C-alpha cells in the first residue's frame, strides 16, 4: 500500500514541476541559440581569433579564454569549414 502511495506521490511531483522544467528548458534553448547565432555571425564576418575568444568566452568556454583561443586556432589550422577564413591575429 505504501509503495502505491509513493508511486502516486512521485507522479504528482513530476507533473507539478513539468511546466517549470519546460519553461526553463525553452529559456535555456533560446539563450543557447542566441549565443551560437552571435558566434556564427562573428566567424562569418572573419573576426580575428583573439577577438572571437574574448567576446564569446562567457558563452563557449567560460573558464578559459586561452583554451578557447587555442581550440579556435586548431580549427583554423585544420582549415575546417568557415574557420579557414578567420584571421589569426590582426597585428
């Protein structure tokens, strides 16, 4: 009997939080899409790698601008897609 009540309690708890979970998921999805759109625009505009890393670090790799810059440089050196057109450093 207790197991049945426990199952119902879990179901009701799940259903109670479903709208909040859905709302938060959609919000995070919009944040992610906006961040990626901005990054793609920067790559398409041939923004230099140091600038891309500085401007998009909070979204792409918040803990290390140096690691992000290194990764972007690897993509350029690999001549991968649009990264082949991105300048390394404007200096």
